[in-house]
C-alpha cells in the first residue's frame, strides 16, 4: 500500500511514480498516442468480452490483446463522469459539468491543457455534456460536437469547431454514431498529413446507446429473435459466463420493481402514448403478457443494434489508426459514462406509435427490466451509486506498453484516474501548474496496474450524485440512497451485488466510513467555493440537455 506522501505525489500526476518513467541517461521513449472512447449508458455486461450477448467484435479484439478492468467506476451520470474524465477531479471539486452546481474554480485544468505542453494535439468527436466549449474552453484542436441527446437521425444541435452544422434530414441517411466515427477518422487523417511527428489524443464519444432507442433497420433485424427468452434468462446466462471469466464472484440479486427514476414520464402517459406493450417496472418476465414480451424483445434488439453499430464504427477508427502505422504506439481506452439506464422519457419530437420501433419517429427507453440485464449482475441503474449505476466496462489496449494479453485487472479505479494515467504515460506532470492552494488531482496513475494486478491501490473512492452517496475503502463500500436513506455497508470482496448489509453488524466501521465520506464531501465543496472562479471565459451559454 502506498503511504500518504506517495499517494499525494501520484495523485498529483508525478511521472516519478510511473512504471514507464524514463531512466536517467536513457534515450527518451516515444510518447504514445491516446484513443479514448466513451460510450453513453452502456451496461457493465453488454459487451461480449464482459459476458454479454451483444456482438462487439472490435471491443472483444481489444480485450483479447489487452486488459479488462473489472472494478472501474464512474459518477453514475453523463455530465459528472465527463467532468471527472477530463479534469482528473471529482465533479464536486470543479463543477465543470452542467449537472453540478457552483462556480468553476480557477484551478480547473482539462486533459488537453495537460497534454499540449508535452507536444500533443487533441481532437474530440461526439457527445458533449460540459459547460465549457470544446475548443476555446477545453483546448481541443478540432471538435465535431453533438449537443442534441434526443435524435440519432436528425439531431438539431451540431457544431464543427464551434460553428453550427445544418440539421441533417431523413433523406441524408445520417446516423450520429456513424458521423462521429467519420469525423474522428477525418481528424486523424489531417493529423497524419500535417502533424505526423506529434502524438495525438482522440476523444471519441458516441451518443450510443443512450435513449431514445434509435438504430438502423438492418442492425435491428440482426437481433430480432435473440432476446426472446426475456431478461430473467438473459441475466442468469450472463452471470454464469461472467463467473467463468473471473469478472465477478457474486450471486444474482433479485429484480427491484420498487426502484424507479422519479423523473420518468408518468406511467399512464407512457402507456397511452407507447401502447400496452410497455413495461415500467423491473418485474419477472413470466408476469408479462404476450404483447409485452413481444414489444420488450424489440426494445432490447434496438439497444443491441445500437451497440453493435457503435462497435463497427469503433472498428473504422481503429482501422485508421492502423493505416497511420500507429496501432502499436496507441493506448486505446474504452469505457462507458455510467451503467445502463432504466429511464423512460418521451422527449424530442415525441413518440409516434405508428412509426417503426427504433426509427426516427419513435422515442423509447430501454426500461428497468432490460437495464437490469445490461448491468448484470450488479444492482440498479444509471443515477444510483449502487454498483449497477457506477460500474463501467474498461478495456485498455497498448501493444508496445502492455505485455499481458487477455488478462483481468481487479484494481478499483475511477474516471478521475484516467487523466493522470495518460499524463503519466506521456512522460509528464500536470501542466500548466495550478494556482497556489489548489488541491492535488483526485485521481492517480493506473500505469502500475497495466503491468500487474493490484498495482494501483486507492486510499478511497468517493461518490455523490443526485443525493445518492457512497465511499469505497479497500473492499468496503458504504452507501446511502437519497438524502434520507440510511447508510448501508457491503463487503465487495464477496458481495459485489450488495445483497448483505453489514452496517448493523459492524457499526464502528460504518461510522468511520460515514465520517470519511463527510470529510471528503465537505472538503471538496469548501475548496471549490473558496477558490476564485475561473477567468477563462470559455463557457457555453447553454449546455446539452
């Protein structure tokens, strides 16, 4: 275990602690490129390489020749997770996403800020859920920016390098997942032509598979009958595969029909607009009517189609990296911004019950039954800080830097760790220097974990979203749901599925962890509020919805 001095040094991004640091007198090693891929609302076990039944050949190939982290964490929601990933701080420390209130403090720096002094050019293509603009605000050299979460075929808010892009029409055969990959390839081709000597960061952020469930008809057809046995059978099969893979060692928790997002479109309105096939609670598959089973199978087919299309488009970008001769020198990281979503909201252009499910005219959500299956075997969904809401698949592939292939890493880690890891692997320290009194980065480099399991221990990992609170220290996790929920205590070494609450049996441990959570929460907010607000006037007037 690192002592406190070493932990703070590592949390500050010092290259001295790197497993890849260059020895004194040795020739400088080539700086790796970074391809950071962030899916949106993809479940922990959706991908084939995490035990899922969805075809993800490109992700599976990366995993087979790289590493899979089994205990990677997010914040449980889109905006805060992106903030953590791009700043190396918890969202409460920077308020740099549109979902965390407060001023953005002057010590906030973003990933391109840190990499630019090390010679990197940075590119973004995809969803944006931040207060700052991608170029002037965060420091990307190019950005294809999706600001409309409500449409895949005809998004209304698109920008290219900050300039509005006309809204695609249906006859244009536009699909956002494909366009995001196409622009990533375009930026990489330009980099190869004009900046081949420089390393690059490509941040590719598909909107998929965030609701609405909209996919290409040929992709949906592939999955038409795959999920006919329902979510209960799917969960059982997935757990068996995941246990054989060594990803989890816990039991399968029951469905939780009494847990649902209170901002959903009301049940009566959903049924009236969508039809009697809709299901608004996570109930046993056997209790559904024939009409409900048919409709729910179709929804899961669309969700799977969206993920497979994303995987195919990721393959396109990986192909461009190979064409540049950069595959072996590129660190590829794939993650999802939170667990699968149980949300059922009718937004955008509304839902046309006569339109084919999955088309531009339909607006469906995955719902809690299939979301439970996507997060198998973890409890609950996006927005909760139970494991199903915060766990992410995390694949790392780097031929020239990782000797192990098709291996698991069980190190608990968080999105705040990705920035210091990339800066560390690039051979640098956070730049430019933060102002006096600024806190060290919350994250720490995962470079040691790339070489051996257990190489990057954390003092603690903190969670706070939507009044859902948690802290993890070692294998112990303390969690409370809502501002009035009691603290619950779980031993994740044997109970990752959070079935056996030990708070009553171990009250002193629960008390100490609760005190630690409050100390960190109060401290993060106090430091942020004490710091002057940033004077980098590069904030967006209105963020993505």
